[in-house]
């Protein structure tokens, strides 16, 4: 078959094929990604809300598109390719920094980036190790089969991000409910707005508390720094704290159990890690590449034509850079469907690319490493309690994952 640089595959009613496409296997992107990447690496699809958008699928094209100054993240643009009913309206109203363009994005990101440097994150390792040890204790206290998601990953991810921010962790289910609604593609604007109102009410009270009695946490530093100096409004600060809390929780909550299950399915790779713990950082990057759970987070609008390899995203059109398609591109990675923790290629885009590359990626890597190491060191007989085929997929969320993972030991 002759390869075409761009295409508009049609469904039975003559419209472009529908997107998003659900995964049939938790450990790999949808099969359709490979077909698009080989036959039409720039593909037009129909997305929720009656809009159309382009999918960018090849690794080199994804990096080119996301690095382009013409790639706008501003959710206020009419062509913004939102995949959830309430996503665009809420993002356009609240303007989290991931849905801003420079210079606004640059200004807000600068307030946060210092909290996530390699040095500052490295200093968090003892605290993260303590949290993971505590949550393994909780997991082991549960009757088997226990749920690796609810009884471990959700508790680890929520506790870590809340401790970083300085948010009380008394009600883990509250944060889980809020992030489920705000990250769900089927949530309406009203449902998302109500969940965020509950979250912002808690954070608003917390800002007052931190102003009166600052502590050693991110919110205290933002309140006594940029907010006190008038560099950010209170409403914008609430939005930026909210997105940091949501993103920090959701990504780790989904990656930890999925990565653990992946290693259990590859005992040879797990044996390598047990024999040489120095391989853990490389293993984390390989798991991030293989699973690419934030696949559809990079939603953009082309403000000018963006030239790719033999194809063009037209000015004014929305596009989605598919991270999982890029991270499984055989042009960039040998045997991309295989887990290989000794892989030499380290240029995956699981954290995005360009100016919007995930600000918390250093923390994400460390948290995943410590959570997995602690789990497998403390529970060497860990094993799935049900066949993988029976695990419920979390497909209606902006971040892919599993609803539950029953395990025994």
C-alpha cells in the first residue's frame, strides 16, 4: 500500500472516523494507531462536540508539532480539540497554565518550576519512601485479594502531591472523587464546575491559613511570594494549585498499578531489577514510554500552518499529538511494543514535548521508582488475583489506567 502523508478516513455516514479510540489492551496503544502512523500519519477525525481535529502519530512529527510556536494550548480558541463535554468550557474559564500560551504560560510556569528541580525532588526521596512504606503496610493489612489501585496507588499518589502542596490528606476519597469527575470525558461542564467548586473552597481556606502561618510547602511559598507581590491573582492561584494537584495525583495513580502489572507480566525484567537495583531509573523511563498513559493530553490549535514531514496542519485547525503512537513508532524505537529496561533510546515523549513538557516529570519519575521498588521489595510474592482480560479499563478518563487491580501475595 502506498503511504499517504494525510488522510480523512470516513465512517459509514461519510464523516471522518470517530476519536478517541479506546485501548483493547492495557499495555499497548489502540491497534488503529499503528495503521494511521504507517498509512496516514496526519489523520483527520471527528471528536466529541461535533468538531474535527487532526491526529499526529509519528514520533518526529509529534516533536515538531509540539515544539512549534504556532501550536497554541489556549482553550479559548473555537477549534480547541477538547475530548470531554465540559473540558473546554472549564479550561477557558479557569485558564490552568497547561491551557495557556506564552507569555502567560511562561510567567505561571516559572512560579512552579523551581519546586520540581532535580535537586529539590531528590531531597523528597526520604519522605516518599516513608509514604510508600506506610501504604504497603496498609495494603498488607487488607484481606486478599486487595486492590493495588485503591489500597496502594491512589493513597501513595494523593499523599505525595498533598504533602508537596501542603494540603491535608484527611479525606483521600474527596480528592479521588474530584479528580475522577474533572478528568472524566463524560463529565458535563456543570459536574466539573461543581467538583472544582468543592476543591477550590478547600484551597481558598488553605490560602488564608498559609498566609497567616506559612509552612514548608508549595502553597505557602506561592502565597507568601507571587500572590503577596501581586504577580498572580487569587483566582488564578487557585486554578494553578488545582491543576497541579489533579495532574500530580492522576498520572501516578494510574501509572503505579499499570507499571507493577507490566513488570509482573515480564518476570525476566523484574529479575534484572532485583539483581541490579541501579537499573530502576532506566526501567521507569521504559515503563513510561511503553504505557504512555497521558496519550491524549497534548491538545493544540495551529495558529499558522505547521509543516510536518510531507504533510501540513492547516492554520486554524485543532490537532492532538498522540504520545502513545509516537512512543511506539518503530522509526524511533527498536521493537517498540517490547518492554526492555536496558533500552538505550531515552527520547520518549510520555511527558510531552516543547514548552509544555510536564513541569513535574522529575517528581513523577521518582515517585514511580520508589512506589514500585518498595512494593516489590516488601511483597516479593505479589501476583494478580484475576486474569488481565477481566480488569476494567479506565478509558473514559484523560489519563489512561485501570479501575482496579486485585492482587494476592
